[in-house]
């Protein structure tokens, strides 16, 4: 579970074989795109800080909710809801380790209104082959780490993100095709209900 914890404390490389360069997507267009995402689900591949690879499926419901279900042999679960992030260890019968969502870089894209034009939030905005990369941090809490978001344009789509924690460890999440506007019930993001389902009354 150390790998899952690194995803949170830091908190989708295969874009295409295309090598053509593209124009940088403006921040305003990226804001507009991210704010259209209310619910979404899709597969992901995670490259962990130690070079190992995990796969799974994610569910997202803005604001403030996301769920990473890891495939075997990991069988782990990381979820955010109610302002908290919880890391469930499938090998443990103890409650999940929890952190404030606002203390993770994921809070930037899970905000009720994403605004990358906020002063000092974007520390990098660059072209990377066919993609546009945004390097962002919480300007009020830069010490918690940063997130790099990779987008392709026409239309704008989020392809991957890289989380860097406070000591420089990197975790990359590569997104498969995201299906938007799906029905995702609140229980999917309830840390309390998930804990009760796993631990019962213990």
C-alpha cells in the first residue's frame, strides 16, 4: 500500500505514435473543458514512483469525488469524498488511512470550479509534441507537491497526469478513454459506507 499512499500524498505515456507538434491549448480552453466534466469513468494505467505498473478503473464526480479501483494483484482502493481521501489496504482489517483532500494536488482538478488562471497556480504551460502540458500547484500550499496535466487539442481531452510529492517522487496516471455524463451514485464515494462494508461492526 506504500505505492497507493504515494499517489495520494504526492498525488493517466502513450498518447500516440504521432510526433507532429501542435499549438498550445490556452488556459481558458482547458478551464472550460475541465469544468464540463461532472461525472466520468474509464480505465487507467499507473506508473508508480518505483517503476512498477498498476492498472484499474477510476470513477470521478466533481466536485471533490474520485475513486481508483486497482486490478489484481493490487486489489487496492483509493477514494476521495467528503473532503477526505482514504487509502484502503485489502490485506488489512483496520480502517483506511485518511488525508484531507485539500492537502493533495488532486484538489486542483476536483474543485467545484477549476480556474487555472488563479495567481501563481500554473507554474508551467508548455508544448510537448502533440500535447499541451500544464504544471500546477496550490499557491497557498506549494509544499504539498504539484500536478502536471497533459492535454491534446481539437477537441481538448485530458490524457494523463503526473503527481510530484513533497520530496520529488513521481506517480503517473495514464487515462484510457473517459466516458462522461454517467450515472454514479453517492455511495461510490462514501468513505464511511465503504469502511462499514469492508469492516462491518468491527
